[in-house]
C-alpha cells in the first residue's frame, strides 16, 4: 500500500487502470458486434480485468488532505466579503501580528497572476467534477452490464428480424404457389367446362341412340312375337302332319290286309273254278 502512495506507484496504477478500461471497452465492443472465436470471450476477459482493477483499488491509500483554507482563507466557504482586498484580490495575511515573508511573497505572486476567488472557485468546481467523474467510474460494471443487455436485446432483435425476413420469404413463396395454384385451378375449370360440353354432346347422342334402340327393341319384340306365333302354328302343323301320317299308315295297313283278303278270295275262286 505504501508503494501506491508514491508517485511511481500512482503512475503504475494509472497504467493498470487505463489498460484495464481499454480491455473492458474492447470486450463490450466484441459483445455488441457478436465477434466469434477467441474474440467472443473478450467480454469475460474484460469483466475479470474490471474485477481485478476494483480489487486493486481497495488497497490504494486515500489522498492526503491539505487544509488549504488555513493557508489561504480565500478558498474557505466561510470567508467574509470584507476580508477580501480591493478588486476582489487577496489581502495580505497577518500571522503573529505581522506578515510572514514567504506568505507575503506568495500572496504578491497570486495578486500579480490575478488569481481571484472566482478563479479558485472555478478550480474547486473542476476538482469537484473530477471527483464526481472518478466516483462514476465505479458504475462501469453497470454500464458494461447494460451494454451486455443491450447487445443481447440487439441480438434478439436481429434474430426476430431474420425470422421475420424468413416469414416474408415464406409468405412470398406461398403467394407464388397460390398464384400458380390459381392458374392451375383456372385451367382445371376450363377443362371441366370442356368436359361438361363433351358430356352434354355425348348425352344427346346417347339419347338418340337410346331412342333408336327402343325402336329396334319394339320391332324385334313384334318380330319375336310373330315368330313365336309362327312356331306355334308350325308345331300345330307338325302335330297334324304326324296324325295324318299315322292315319295314312293305318290306312295303308288296312289296305294291305284288305288286299290279302281279296287275294285269298280270288285264290279261292280260282280253285273252285
């Protein structure tokens, strides 16, 4: 700790803080840009470096406070206006009833340099702002976390944008397919209309053919009826013919017998004669 209280130690601390801050900022940049490979671990290295820096700051001795208001009452907030000299410049300070030579010489130099209370007040304000800036350095981790969250949200937004772009491409492809399907549907509708016309023509032809077929069926029915009647008549004729043949055969038989009788009679007559 005593080493860090020296000028060389403070120079070393300044180098460490500067290098550490640069590593933290580079890690945040790598996270925001989504760099891959080894650079993707730059944020982890930056956070580890920041942790080491804050741990090192715990061993830094506090600044030595000087009571400047005792040496220069003009920098004190409790100074009265009448204690100032003419034109707002510092008046000589009397110590032990008389002015100290060194202090008088220093005050004379300040008067010649026109260092007024306003200048000292502005200097005090600048130191106060510097102190506020140093105190705000403790919020670097919060800034890094906020940057990391912003990078994560930016990555999510990029992914959402990619998904939306993919959805738009799918929608465009679906629209193209729908257009092609509409064209195919129109062609199919035209083919259906053509087929309907052809079916109507075939139906008309079928009706004509059906009428002709019905006419032919009626004619054929009449023909078959007449043919059946003729067949019946033919059967009746055949029956009559068969009976006639039987009668003729019977008649021939009777004639044969009669011839035999007449033959016998003639023979008998010839014998008697």
